C-alpha cells in the first residue's frame, strides 16, 4: 500500500454461510439451496438486518501513515492494538510523495483534493518533503543517542511516519468502514487501503456479501423525501407539457424543494442535481 504500507489478513472467522446460518435462527430452517442463501444475504443487507453480519470477524495487520491512521482509528467498533513508540523505536519509514502525486486544494469541497499539481512543482515539493523527513529522522536518532526517552524523542517525527496495528473487526462494522472510506469523499490515501481490503480480502472471503454490498451500498443511491418530491414534480410537469427527460436546469429549479428556493447556495440542492444528472433525469450542465 502507498510506498511502504501493507494490509495483511491474519485471521478470519466465518464466511457467507455463517451469516446465513445465524439468520436462519430467526427466519426458520426454510430452504437451503445456494440460490436461497444468496437471496437471503441480499435481503438482509438490503433491509439492514445487521446482526447476522456481526457473526463473522476479520483480523488484519496494517502498516499505515499516522495521518491516515488518525482517520482510521475514528472507527470505534473495532479492536485495536498499535505499535508503541514509547516502548519501541519508531518504524524507520515515512510515506513519501512522488512528484506526480501532489494534489491541489479542491475549490468545491473544503476537505477535498482537486487536480494534480504540475510535475515541475511536484519535484520541488517532493525534494523539500525528503529534506524535512531527513531532518526529523536525524533529530529523532540524535535524541535517542543522547538518552532522551522514546516517548519524548518522537515529538517531531512527521505525521506520515508509518505505524503498525492489529485491527480486528466484525464484518458488519468493516462494511460500514468500507462504505465511508471507499467513497470518493474519503481521503485518497485511506481510500487505497479501504479498496484493497474490500476487493482483495473481503470479496474472496465473502463473495455473496461483497456482491450485495457493491449493489446496495457502493453502487446504490439514496433519495431523500425532498429528492423524491423534486422527481415527482418534474415528472408531473413533464406530463402536462409533454417535455421528456433529460429536463432542463430551469425545470429543475421550478421543481426544487420550496425550502431551497430562497437560497443562493444550497448543498442539498446541488447533491440532488448530481443524482438526477446521474439518472439521466436532468441534463448535465
Ligand atoms: C469523508 C469523511 C470526512 C470526515 N470528516 C471529519 C472531520 O472533519 N472531523 C471529525 O472529527 N471527523 C470526521 N470524520 C469522521 C466521522 O465523523 C466518523 O467519526 C468516522 O467516520 C467513524 O464513523 P462511525 O462513528 O460511524 O464509525 P464507528 O465508530 O465504527 O461506529 C459505527 C456506528 O456505531 C455507532 N456508535 C459507535 N460508537 C458510538 C457511541 N459512542 N455513541 C453512539 N453510537 C455509537 C454509531 O451508529 C456509528 O455510526 C469524517 C469521516 C469521513 C468518512
């Protein structure tokens, strides 16, 4: 992962069948054909019957830059044991950024990244990153050599220093983690880890669950009551005027939710517009 990270499957309890087995306690014996198992898993995931997905558990060993780990550790429903830089010397590795990997600040999302910066700028930034990491590593070893406690010597290590951790999590909570961290709104670095865990580890271990997860969580679309109202008004006016999809921006604004109408900027309206464009109901601008 990245330049020096990894994700390693240590242990796994359960499989698709374990979820079906747990669910059948509540749903009764029923039929037991493979196709029924698939139908049952898809039903459970679609309708958020979550506890059967807690019957399977995965233990990973991961190596992650500390800034990425700071996001990861916010997922409280996992069991964690992390490498201690009070007890041991810090891992002698920090994530480095190659010249083509520097991203600009997004102009539309305050948390997001935009386009890649020009390679020439990137070369300068990669060089100064290397210098900074070298200075930090030198300070750290000088402090250790001078007898400073490891707990204090680490204070100026860069945020992209790698850390190792065991991470044990129930499948249900892992899917929640993946749905948030594989999403395009998550930071690129943690997205790389989440996508790898999903596609390389969970997909082969739980193929039916994975298929349902991709269908209902990753590839699905959530429509709020307000979104549904916009679609209903759009189609109703189209019936009257005979206009077909894709509808115009003007028609969209006429059909928007009344609570959005007075707002010059409205994120919810923008998100609704994006959904309708994706569905082909609205013309792309
Ligand atoms: C794109 C993105 C941007 C983010 N930006 C920020 C940010 O700017 N600042 C920031 O601080 N965080 C930020 N976060 C972190 C986010 O707010 C969550 O803390 C993180 O994603 C963990 O989600 P979670 O609590 O649902 O997961 P988990 O901790 O795994 O919890 C899973 C579920 O269990 C339940 N649960 C767990 N613990 C409790 C509890 N103590 N009380 C009640 N219910 C509980 C909740 O239903 C929760 O959804 C961001 C996350 C993402 C994905």
